[in-house]
C-alpha cells in the first residue's frame, strides 16, 4: 500500500479501555470507500487489551499512527494532541466504540471539496446498543441556516461524525476546551460557527453506540450541568425557544440521574421506517 505523506484526511480517535468494541471501530475506518487518510489513534493509558488490538492492525495497514499518552489526559486533551499531529487538510472524528458506515468519509470529503466555505460537516446517526442492535436514530438539522438557528437548543452535530477543516482550527486556535468536560465538542461548535458554514449530510453514516459505560450514562449530571453553563455563556445569541429549553434543563438538573437518562432516551427514541433495522445490526 502506498502511503501519502500528506493525506487528505486525518482521522482522530481517542481510545480508553475500548477492547470490547475497538476492532469493529478500526475495521469500519479501514474499510471506507475513501482511502487517502491517516488514522491517528490516541491511547489514553488503557489498562485493557486496547493497545495490543491496535498493534494487530498496524502490522497490515501503515495508515494507522498509534500514539500513547504518558498519563491519562481525558478526551479533550487527547483530541488536541491528535490535532497537533494531524497532517491532513481535513480532520475527521471517530470514537472507539462506534462504527462508520463505508461511504461516510467519501460523502463528507466530497461535500467539503465542493463547498469551500463549509468548516464542519456531520451526518445523521443510528443508535445501537452494546450488542450492535439498533435502538433508535437521530436526525440533525441539515442546512447551515437551520443548524445555526438551533445551535443554542442542543448540540448541532453528533461529535464522532464530524469532519472539519484543519486550517480553520489551527489558524484560529480553536482547540477543544479542557474546562467543560463531556461538552467540549458543543463548546467548539459555538466558537467555530462564527467562521464558516455548517452542514449535516442527510444520511445515516455512523452507528453510535449507547452502552452501560457511555458518558451519557455515567456522567449525565455533569454533562447536563456543563451544558447549562455553556448555554448561559452564549445566551445573548439565543432565541426564545432556546430560553425555554434552558429553563427545562435547569429544572431537570434537580432530578435524579435515572430521570435525566429517561428524558435522554426519550429524546433519541425516534425511528425512521424507511430504513431496514436488521441491515444495521452489528454481528
């Protein structure tokens, strides 16, 4: 395989104790229809078999760059390290427990090439459980106008689907904040939204795994608390509906974790009958 010293896309994937889902995540990237990429995997001091699994793939595919943190840094700092190391024109996100469908990168690269004013491009997602069974879907706002109009109500992208222009990130020093844990992506979208157009491709191009160890389950209160802090920071730019959502979230924060998770699951329970559920189960 000929490796481009300056690949068009740099895929950045933090990894921490992801041995149960890591193989499918890696293979979903290596099996993309678009191939001109480097795959930067940041091992955040995993204590399981993650490192050995990654090295199994490195032997056969030199596009993988394995980076191990000297100490556990967390998601935001690991992503920032990946951005520093990236050589591609575009930076694509990936999580170690998710699965990118084969045409994801190709569709995103085509859009970014055809729309030079676009600084970030995501996709719709299918939610799966720990066994790979489809449990729901999430369709985002697709046009720049609607994304920007509703950014104050909820995060406008599914983080692991996003592709961004590296030049925009570097030149404007738009690295992930390490202060707002679990909402570092939402914070970045607010800052990045001032510098160009946003787009979500109207196709389900990533399987987003909801597991018992997911951030939403284990850190839902802190995630909600930091979401409220972030929204209040940008409150002056919001509309009336965003104020209503913010008030609801402030009230919700007073309830137990199980109530917060109930509303989260209710929010993501929507399904689209035009897609065959069985074709999106991971065996």
